[in-house]
């Protein structure tokens, strides 16, 4: 590692403002990946600490202790225990919350005992006066043997001082007080443990005993220390007690909390937001406002984007010479990209509003509020986090189940999370609702389209709970768990954090979905413009057959394009599956859309955009207008009538059409059994429900 670039590990309890500090230090200089071999997000960012020193900051998952109880928490110990690893830190930055310093210091003392230079940042100091808190920083530094910096990540207080201390980390002497704790627990036991490997610290050896998967040296013989499990648990409990005793003594001399000076609004707000009756109505009302906003705020930019891409295709058709490249560009690439870009406003608004709920502290209240309900369906309050996260994407939502300690509760949550309406379904919902639901007000307040969207989200959530209840009764897995969650203070959301979250998640959706949609659009274009027979022969045959019908040039061109589409590879495939999808009210074109969207749900709109662009003629308008104008030759009415549109909406509420999610479920459950169960069960529910809806409404 070059001297002018250092590695910093950012560690802290959940809800200490760790993410806010990471965003404050790194800004937009961030990247998100996965730890090698593990599907856990690894957030890294770069930061100039001084004009000469640059840092790479790794934001480790939030944890309450260095002794992991979940997969996310185990990442912290794995990174800090691997001195040869790429992300092994030169200095550790531990973030603490000024109001919960006692609990936060437990993690700090554990981290410090690893013998790595450590800096303590106490966040939210702008709240100290309101909470009646005062801190003697000099005394605290003396007691802890390290640098302590008071900061407010939200208001940019103390950040420059923090950067200076991190840049000067080499002046910090590694501190470990574990030997003192060990002597209090059992001096003879730990003396024998140290003899196993005199080159390793006593605390590292102790972690090797208590966390068997993190051996300091695989050749160390620790077998004699692993046999007595009750003794190990007893010693771990004593370790925690003695650590807290020391922390209490430190805080007595350096930390003052005067409740008489506190101006606390939190308890009064909690009585409202977590009320056993009104709390649920408030949550439902907030969701209603969210979905109203998605339609109300996004309509103008979406119409602009839709029209712009349609106009771009027409301009390029006029300006570029005729040929395969022009057709590929105007009928494949541009409609495919447009199928992604058009939904950026709605997705960004959704992420923006969810981020505000998380930043304000309200989302934790939702978790607490829903625990009693979740228990009845075989899940815990923590299950609501994956279910709500699923409104963005099922993949990170499934990974978020790692915080659930009970295997049965975690498995049920994994299996039902894909019922939650994700951002990938939003493009499908948006365009179908815009076509079949009138844009009008209900009671002069609510938009009917927004209420429909809320209903689809509610239906998906209800399906998840119903499936969870069935699985709870069917799965014969014995497990128990306790529900523990921290209630953070209410605070005004940091717009910087909110906007960074929106940019990161929207960018992830656009690029991840965009690559799939663009690739499939190009493949579909090729399959729709090529077939077993020569297109020239097909065109001449159609002209001969229609010569006596006195059709206009535009009508003739439309008929030729339709026949070419039917005779193409994709047309043949669509015609083959048409009998299967016909009971749901779909023709062969919609059947192609369903098949293509098994790669990812959002591909459905891009697929139809490509098909209608290839089959259409000039001046046909946007994809929405072409879908609205599509005629059902059997009835003479609109192809996307109310019955067909509702059938499609219901199908996509229940269908498991995301190969990436199936892959993640396989990885999380370590078996193909459960993703196959998901795919088959959700497919059967989707097909039968869509068929019933169409047959009833038609």
C-alpha cells in the first residue's frame, strides 16, 4: 500500500449515522460491489483526508458486536481478521451515537482489542444540548487511549478534524485491554490459551475459540478449548459483563446526561406513530400518498421522454440511409433504451420517498408496528424490512433476511418476498394502468390511477402474507427467535443522503435492467426481422394477394409489416404458444412479451416497444399510443381492453419472473429446491388468477 493512500474500515452499530458519515466523506466517489464469494453489499469510496493523503473507505455492515449472529455481521470479523486481505484496514473508524454511547462502546472496546489503530467518532453532537448531554473529550480520550472526535455528519460539524486525525493514524498506539478482562474471567484458562500461539494476540485466540470459522492459524490446536460449550458461553457472558463494568466507570468520569434539560418530542411522536390502532392507518395513508405522488409527479417527464424517443426514431429513419443498421437502431436499440429511460421518473420518486421514511426514523417504527402481525404468519418484525425493501428490488431484499436469526422465519421471508411489488414491475403497472384506468379524481382528492397502483401493491403484500401463513403451517422446521430493534430518534432527513440513495439505486436499476432490456431488444429485433422464408418473397406474395383490394399505400405497408412479423422466427414462436396464453386473453405478441420477461419483468414493455416498432409504420406515435391503438382481430375492439389489461396486471402481481432473484434464493438457501418451488408455485398462481380475471371480466 502506498504511503499516500490508506485503507479505512468504517464500523458502527445500526442507526448511529454511519451511512451519513460515509456519504459525507466520500460524496459521489462511491462504488458498490460484493465481498468475494459472498452476496453482501460492499460499499467503498475514496476521500482526500489532506492534500497529501488519500483514503479508501470501506463501509462495513452495521453490527452490535464483533461476535456475529448473522451473515452480515460476520463480514466485519472476516475483514478485520484477514491481515492479508485487500480491504484490511490501516485504521478503523468506529462511529457512535451520542445518546447511546454506552452500548456503542461495547463494540468499540472489542474492535480496539484487535490491536488495530482505532479512532472513535461520536456522531449527532448537534443533538447534545437538546438531549441534556455533555462530554469531557479529553478525559474520554485518556480513558480509551485513542483519539475521540465529536461530529455531526448531517451538519458537517467536526468532519475536517476527523480527517486530520485519520490522516495521522500512525501516531496512534494500538491498545488492547483484553488481558485485564481475561484475568478477571479465568487467568489460568487464558494463560494456557496464549501458549497455543505466542505470536497471536490473546483476543485473537479467544475469537478463534468462540468463532470457529475465524481461526488465526489453521494449524493452531484449539481442540482442548472447544469441548466445554457451557464454559465458553459462561466466559462470553462474563466478558460482556466486565466490558460494561469498565465502560460504566469510563462514562462516570467523562459523560453527563441531565434529563431535566432534555427537550424530548420522541415519546409523544411514538405514541402516535406506533399506536396499536391508528398507527396502521397512518402507515396506510403514507403509502397512499407515496403512490399518488408517483403518478402525479411523474406524468409530465414520462410523456416528454416517451415522445422524445419516438421522435428520435422517426428523425433517424428519415436522415439515415435505409438498411439493416438503421432498422436495428430505430426499431431495436432506441425503443429498447426508451423502455428503460421512460420509467426513471417513477422509480426515482419511489426511491426518494422510501429514503425519506428511512432517514426520518419512521421506517423503524413500521418494523416495530408490524411485529405482532408478522408473528401470526410465521415471520418476525424484522421480516417487514425485506418485504418493504422488495418494493425496490427483490435481490437485496432477499439478502436482507440475513438479519433474521430463526431459519424458519428467514426461509419463509425469502420465499414470499418476491410477491412484494418491486421496481421492475412498476414499468409494467404504469403503462397498463395508464391505458385501461381513466386519469380522474376520486372524491376530488385521489387519483384513480394512483389508487389502482396502491391496490396492486396491497394485493402483492396480501399474497406474501397468505403464502407465509401457508408455509408456516406446512414447513415442519423447529426454531424460535427474539425480536429486538432499536428505535432511532426522529430527525429531518439529510437531503444529501436521500439524493445519494436515489442516484445510487436508480443508476443500479437503469444499468442493470438496461443491459438486459437492450440485449433482449436487439435479439428480438433480429428474430422479428428474420424468418425461415425470405422477407422479399413474403413481401411479393402479400402484394400479389392484396393487389385486387385497392388498399392505400399506408394500409398495404401495414399489412405487409404484419405478415412479415407473423412469418418471422419470433412470430412462429408466438403462434406456437398462443393456445397456452389465449385463456388469459393474450395473443401471440403478448405471449412473446411474457416469455421475454422471464429474464426480468421490466423487459415486457421493452419487448412490446420493439415488436410494435418493427410491425408499425411511420407517424404511429409513442409506445403507449401504439398499444392503445392495437386492435383485437377476433372482436374488433381494442387489444388492451379492461379485461386483458387487468389480466396482465394480476399476472405480474403473482408471477415469479426474475432469473436473478431465483439465483440469489438458490445461493441464500444453498439449494435449488426452494427457487424451483417459488417458480412453479408463483407461476401456477399467476396463470390461474389471470385466467379467472379475464374470463370473469370479459
